[in-house]
C-alpha cells in the first residue's frame, strides 16, 4: 500500500493588490518526495475564489487544503469550514516570503521536490520561481513556499502517521515475491561449492 496525500496550498491576493493572482498549487506526497501535480492561477473575486477552492479539492481529491490565515484567507477558512469542507488547514507564516523560500532550498536542491516535465503552466511557474524576489509576481512562489514550509513542520499525530507509513511499507515488501533458494543435491558440484563458500 502506498500512503499518499494531496494538499492544496492557496495564496489569496489581497483586495488592495488587484494585480495579484490567487494561486493554488496541488501537491502529492510519497515518502519524502513531493510532487507538484497541478497549478491553478487566476485573478478572482472572493465568491469565485471560494468556488475554485472547492473545485480544486474535488478535482484532485485533496484531503488537506492549506490556506494562509491572513486577511481574506481567514474569512475563506471560516466559510469553507462552516460549509463542511473537510481538510481545511490554517497556515500561519512566521517569516517573510523571501526567508520562507530560502528555508526550503535544501529540500529543493536535494531533489525531494518534483515538478512535471510538461504542463501548460510550467514555463510561467519556472520563470516566476527563478526571478524571485525580483519578479513582478510572486504568488506561485508563495504558494509553493507555504506548502514546503508546512510540510516540514511537525504536525499533530505525526508519529502515528509515520508508524502507519512504515507498516504499509513493510506490508508492501511482504507482498513482493521472495527469492527462492536453490537446494542442491548433497555431494553435487554446486553443493560442494556452496559448502566451501560458507565455510
């Protein structure tokens, strides 16, 4: 059994920043590897943003929806929870965007963050990531950094989650066919060679 969950990290543009985009990066997790599965990026008014969050959660069957608990994000969190949206998780940044992304460089450089080879949004995503912090837009960077920061933090019941992951991995190993050991006839050349090697 492969334990994997997807989460959506939402970065909401503040109303005063009308030129900013609302961004949702959707991630899959397998072991220590983090896979960027999808990216949603549009300029949206609040009602459309709320619908978009629900649509992204449904499309990717995400069990965690990570939303920055600041300004309109706080209202979005409250309304989604009141509407029965499961998996809504508050994200409260402790540092600025630059420091938040800088803290993730080891995770990225060591190859744990995987992005698709092709996607309609990939060129713009990579451009924004590489010119940060000097680019005009940084919403995709912020959503990515928020997810990576959240993923590295200890979370409630993390020990239980890790135990379940290890048990699933052990069960998967038991299901794999085990190599059979050849038993040679006593006195055969192969048996004599095996005895000599072991003894």
